[in-house]
């Protein structure tokens, strides 16, 4: 903390966000990124990005050792595999990029003893895995010892000068503020609403009798593109594996139960699985040029910072703000800053991709929703625990029948962020926005931003 007095606020409870539902591979191997970066930017940027990610892995390891954190941190090799012969050339191009940049890695042809068949494997050495919540629980204890104040259930709502106002009307005066709220709230002020696309992915935790070797962390490039992480200590007798995959953009609005079932089928093709412990969905923000946004929130304030847009590689990229923003606060240079600054030069193509496609996708999903024929609120029959979008006169509403007392929660069907129509997510019992990823519980309370305002809600009795 370098001598600064630090306060953390969280709209929910700390450690309850996306980080609680991540696969937690800690890796500089982020798909076929390095050939893309050389083409899109240049060799120097591609190498600098690799250096930044490796520095983040070392920092996580060093902090874990220094504070004796029990986070199951261990070094593994990252492996991107392809199943089809026709995909090998893509790995070859990436392997050439590794060679050009001096990245420690190699391309193998069926060179790793995996429980399923592959055509080729691209290895990046010396990566890592951990259990993020165990690790962060230890970090919280260290922060508390150092006198950091943490306010949970406190939502940041607005900024005026050097004052942050929270949802319960309290004001916090700050010298510097870091907005690390996943999708930045106050995104209008920083023009962030067009900068990120939301990608959703699914996770499944199973025990298996045929685990992949413990020293590799896998990521499929073709086929169902599954990723894996070993879960240590869950069940010593039966190795436990986390499978991630079935990702898609939020505006594609896929059914969660169908996606989880597909993930289960694919996972069962890869390893012989026994017991299933968890199945879930989570989402992350993606940027047009695949680099995160870390630095000054806008160009008008030198004491407002942002850390977002981690492209499903947040385990390394959330470490960078601790290096970069602390240097910026102290007026020191940081070698990674310009590369990941939200105000970096992104080139014309990336700018178009960033600012034009998100509104177009939002409009197309809105148009699709307008054509849907929703049942009338008075005609619909819901079982307890069920929800649906319904028509109420000229308006669309969200209707949910409570399990405890058979009351109905009727909420506005428009997201309070930018007015997109919300979809009902039955397994999570939430209202989800396909445009920018905001989520609300069935009572209409925000559980994930960028929205900061709850939905209007009316509670009706069975006979109302
Ligand atoms: C399925 C999936 C798998 C992934 N796998 C990997 C992987 O293997 N390796 C990897 O490196 N990355 C992975 N990622 C990406 C990584 O998990 C994320 O990038 C990272 O967890 C994001 O961290 P965060 O701190 O930005 O967000 P969060 O963990 O969501 O934290 C943000 C916090 O801000 C709070 N908040 C929100 N709004 C407000 C507000 N207005 N006021 C106050 N608090 C607020 C939230 O309650 C939350 O606690 C994966 C992502 C997904 C979705």
C-alpha cells in the first residue's frame, strides 16, 4: 500500500464477483494472442505484453510466499491443443511468434500423454494455477492487519470532484480512486459503454478417474475449446477437475441449462467423470484489441483510475493495476502503462470495432426481442420459483413467483443502465441485460453492473 490509507467498498460482498467463478489459470498463454499482437501492433508490444503477464505471475507467487498464503499456487505448463489436423497450421503460426519474441515454449505433435486424442500441442512453460478464493481470503486477512477498511453492501453511485457518493447517500472524500468494479460504473463519463463486449462462459467441477497430467493446464483451440484446471484437495481419492467452455457473446442470449448440458457432454468425451459438484455461468468484458484498460479513467482527472476489460485473462491482468496505478499515483514511470492505457492509440480498425459494433449488436438484440410474442400478465401461470417476461398493457414487465409466500414480483423489463430489454435467467433467478451485462435479482436489485440503479418493483399477492 506504499504508505497510503486505503478503503475498499463493494456493492455486494468482497470476493463474490466474477473472480469467484473463474477457471483461474494464471497464464501469459492467452489463445493465439502473440501472432495477433505482432500483426495488429508490433513485435515490441507483443513482447512487452508477455513480459507484463510473466511479471504478474511472479508477483502473485512472491506475495503468496511472503504472506504464507494457502492458495494452492503451483507452477504448470500452459498447453493449447488442437484436435483437427487442419488446425495445426494455426498453432504453427503462433509457435513462430513465440520464436520471434523469445517466448519459452514449443510445438509438439501428440507429444503429451493426455486422456483424449489431440493433433498438436503448443506449450508455454512456467505458467501457474491457484485457488483464487483461498488465495484472496489470505490477502483480505493481510489487508485487515494493515488497517484497510472494507465496506461491503456499499455501491458506488456517482462522483463529484473528489467525492464518491454511495447508494445509501454517504460521501467518501478521496485523494485517488480506483474503479475496479469489473464493468466500470460511471461508464458514460469515461465513454466505456461501447468499449467492452460481454462474453459469457460456463464452468463444471467434476471428479474424474482419467485426469490430464498434473503439470499441465489445458486450453482447446478448436472443437468445443475446453479449458481445465486441477482442483487440489477437494477429494484426495478422486482427482477433481474444473472444465470451462461453451463461451458466447451476451447478445447471443443462449439458454444456460442447454449450454451447461453441452459442456457436460463435451467434458465426458474428454475424461471419465464421476461426481458433479458445481455447474455455473459467469461473464467477462472483452476489448477490441484484446488488451486490458488500466490507467487514468478519463483524460480530465489525474486522480481517477480504472482497471477493466480483462478478456478472460484477469488472473494476471488484475495484478497489473497494482503495479501501474500505484506508480501513476506516485508520479513514477511504468513500462507497461502506455500499452494498456484506456487512452492508447488503438488504430482506426480497432476504434471502429470498439465503438460501432456494440451499439449495432445491442440494437439487433432489441429488434429480436420486440418481435417476440410475450404472454399477457393476467393469463400467465407460473410455478413457484419461476419467472417470465410478460405484457402488461403496452409495457413489457418481468414477473417472478416467489417460492416462500407465493407473492409475485413485477419489475420493469428495461435495464436501468441504457434501457435494453432484460432476459430471464431461470437457473440463477436473475434478470440479465444482453447489451452490457448488468444483472438484477428477482426483486430488481442490481447484482452486477454497470447499472447502479435498481429496477422499479411492485409486489402483488396471488389474488391481486
Ligand atoms: C467463466 C470464466 C472463466 C475465466 N477463466 C479465467 C482463467 O482461467 N484465467 C484468467 O486469468 N482469467 C479468467 N477469467 C477472467 C477473470 O475471471 C476476470 O477477468 C476477473 O475475475 C475479473 O476480476 P474483477 O476484479 O475485474 O471483477 P470481479 O471479480 O467481478 O470484482 C468486481 C467487484 O466490484 C464490485 N462492484 C461492481 N459494481 C460496483 C459498484 N458500483 N460499487 C462498488 N462495488 C462494485 C462487485 O460486487 C465485485 O465484487 C475467466 C472469466 C470467466 C467469466
